C-alpha cells in the first residue's frame, strides 16, 4: 500500500515552490518521518536539492515523456515512506500543446494520476483578497484535482496576512500556512535555472533555515492530514543500461543525469565508474562504454581544452568502445566550443561538432527522436523521448545525423544529434523510450 502524498504547485515559476518543498522535506524529517520526494517534469537540478533535504533520492515523474507503468514504478520508490512530497514545475497546469505519453507534462497531470492533493503556494506580494480568486480558480480548473489548501508566501505584515486570510475564508479555501518575506533563504539562480546542489556552499544552512521557517509558519499537522493518494505501486520496465560497466563523466561540468536513469542502471546490475574530465581523468579502461552527461562545459571550457589526458583517453577509448554524450557532454565530444567572448576552445574531437555561446539562443522543450543509427542501449528505429535545454548555437555539424528529432508539436528540429564511428551524441537528455 502506498503512503499518502501531496504535490506542491504554484501559478508560476518563482513563487517559492522549491523553498517550501525543501523546508517541508526537512521539517517532517526532523519529526522522524521518512519523506519520499519527487519532481514533476524534466528537471535534473531540483532532485539533488530534494535529496539533500529528505535524505533519500528524489525522482522525476513526467507525464509527457513517461508511460504510466514507468510513473507507477518510480512512485513505488516511496512505498516504504511515511509521506510523499512532490514538487511541480512552472505553473501547475502549464505544459505543451500536444499530449505525449500520458499528458502535457504538467504537474496537474501527475496529481490526477496519483491522487496527491495540491498544496498551492501563492506569492501574495502586491495583493490581498484577490489571492483568493486565484486559489478558487485552481480549485475549479480541473475536476480531477483536489486542492488541499494554500500556503501564502512573501507576506508583508500581520495586517497583510489578515486581509489575505479573509479572502480565503470567504472562498472556502483552507490556509495551511503563511510565510513572511525572507530573501535569505531564496535558492540562487543561474542561466540554466537553479544552481546545482553540489555548488551551493551553504546548502545545509539554507535547508535548515527553510525548515525552521516552514515549521514556524506552516501547520504541519494539518498539511500531513490532507495528504492522500490513489496510485497503486507498480513495477516499471526501466530503461536498460547501455553497458555492463559504464564510465560516467561526473563533476561540476557534467552532472545532469536523471536520477531514474542511474537508478535503473544500478538496478539492472550495471557498474557505474565515475571519472572527472575537469580533473583531467580518462574513462576507466575496464569499462565497456563511456557516457558524458550534460552540465555546464561552457563555464569550464578552458580547463576542458587543457585536459589533454582526458581528451586523449576519450579518443583512445572510442577506438574500440562506444562513447555517448548528451547536450554538454555532446559538445565536449565535438571539435570546439566557442565561449561567450568568442574564444575558441578545442574539445575532444570525437565528432566534428562546433558550438558557440557567442550568440546565445535558447533551445528548450521536449523531444521525440527516432534513431537513424544505433546509440548505446538503443538500435536503429528506436523511438525515444527526452528534453532539450541549452543556449549554444551549432556552427558546424559535419557528421551523419543520429536521429530524426521532433518537438512536442511534431515539428522537425535541426538538432539531430550526430554519429562518427563509435561516437554518438544528442542535444536532448534521454528520459524514456516512446
């Protein structure tokens, strides 16, 4: 039997979801509860923060990319917990126009599939009773969603809180808490979203402060009592590992790996052998595949260009075994990376790809790819679902295309990935098979 759960949503990004999520995970953990965190949507940064706060891995649940059995199988990771807490993404009902595997990628889809009631966090700065109209809209917009109540955020004063609560009472909306404005616990941002957990020097202090704030201003007993759920734990056909011994690039430049992928690899008996390109380390010679995930290679382009042992070792590895890169890893496998100032940095040269940050252009969205050529773990013709998010521009792509790639609307995109010999790469991060 699955434990009860709640999902935290908001009208828009920047409303305080992550702060509330981290505070709740740690506050309940401090009470002796086992909390299983999840993240709705294709985010590889928030789960690391969740794991630090809850003390156990957080997994992505994605209604556009994942079939129902995979979502049920991942949700089963919380079967031994006392409480499930999931964090939505963007606005709670936001997603793409054309549904994918199970929905449009909205947090509301996950709430409907699991039966986890919504805890709505509202940034009430600049408004009072009007906030109740927003909450009432959330309660009525989708009949398959249950609104547990609201947590008010960035409350300016006791008088402000009284006015907002009066509006909520008139609308019949429970208020589960009211957080005063506290800039000190805002999670810092970077050009691709939140700063990664391992880069935040004061992460433990931030989580402790968030937990203290939430414990002082949120009715934890009422919030836990509102938790519910209707999902039956499942066993999912998780993605097969691309090899038995996987050399995985893992450092500040390469850390964007979906937790469910690593979990699936370990669960299938694969051995993951981390190595650090930034430390000029080559992939382990005993590995049968090398995998370079995404990250921030553009922030470390000079160090990567100077990492001659890494580059030579990767080229040597690719002579006899497959090497695959996703987004930042794909760029590092290319011929060169041009930074924001126009400086050219020579990369590993396994592929002819040249990318540039001199003219930033955002590439963002779900991707459905049908492979033209094999890549590790998948043969020609395989249909894959993933997500792309980067600001780089392709200057050269001299190798054969790896896949036919379309966005969520079915429109062809130019970023096809590429293949040369045993080296393959994509700009999208793989989430699941289609």
